[in-house]
């Protein structure tokens, strides 16, 4: 039993699918890299939650 050769349309679709897959992998890698860079920065990671946090209130000097 032999298979028929792929039609030209299928080859084009495969090329597009590979291209979109590559773009998706690059985008996920970029987001992952930016997330790691933000976390490893060592700064404040907490978000703004509309409540007073004593550690952020400046101390008064006398």
C-alpha cells in the first residue's frame, strides 16, 4: 500500500504551522525570561492592594 504524495496545499499549511509554532515558542520564552528577570531583581514583588503597609510608610525623623 503506498500513500499519495502530499498536495502542495498541505506543504504550505505545514510551513505556516511551523512558523506560528516558532513564534509562539519565542513569545513564551520572552515572557518567561522577563518574569525570571523581574523575580530575580530582589526588589519589592508585592502588588498594590489599596491597603496601608507599615513597611512602606516613611519614618518621621525628630
